[in-house]
C-alpha cells in the first residue's frame, strides 16, 4: 500500500479489524519511511454484477456510486460515514444474495429506501425525491405523510 504522504510502499500493519458482517477488514498502517499513519479498507470484490437501468441500459455495479448517492442524501445531516458505509454494505450483501449477475436498478433504490428511514427521515425524503422523480411539492407531502404513517 502506498503512503498518502510520501508515496513509499514500505509500511507495517499496526491494527486490523473485521467488520461485524465479516465482509470488510479495516487496517491501520504506519509508513516505515516517514512514520505517517493511515487506514485502509479491504472489501470483497464482487465481479460480474450488472445493473439494469430503467431505460434498459446495463452498467457494472459500483458500490461507490451507491455510497455517493446515499452520502448526497445525508449531506449536512447528523449521520457519520460509518453508518453510510454499513447501509451500503448491507444493501450490497442483500442484492448479491438475491441476484446472480443482473440487478434491476429499481431493486437497488427500493433496498436503500427500505433502510434509510431508520437512519434519518430527512435523508430518506431527499433520496426518495430523486429516486421517485418528484415533480412537485404535493409528492413530497405524500411521501412525508406515508413516512409518518409507517412510524405510527
């Protein structure tokens, strides 16, 4: 692993931690050249998963794209990065178990929308507004009312 400070490839692992689900390993490293400490994350590479878009196009499944979408919905909300990563990891695991190689994009959005309200309701409405392509304020109000009813 290349040091982000001095670009040396000589380092040592100080600490390793496996995620609760066992899908990722976080390693704390120290550069042997400059002493800079940094973290890396190892994840399982899921090869061959393809997303079928609404218009029929196909593209490779990219968990980082999913992370960016959830992060955008959570922007300026009291949600830490670890919660977002765990959400994306959970959704990725579920999709990987349910589908062999092709995942409809609708399933990805639904899986996120099923879990996001447990983390933050405002982030959920933000995500839903993009996913469901809201056209006016009444659609926001309808979604918020549905969210309130599911809490009751």
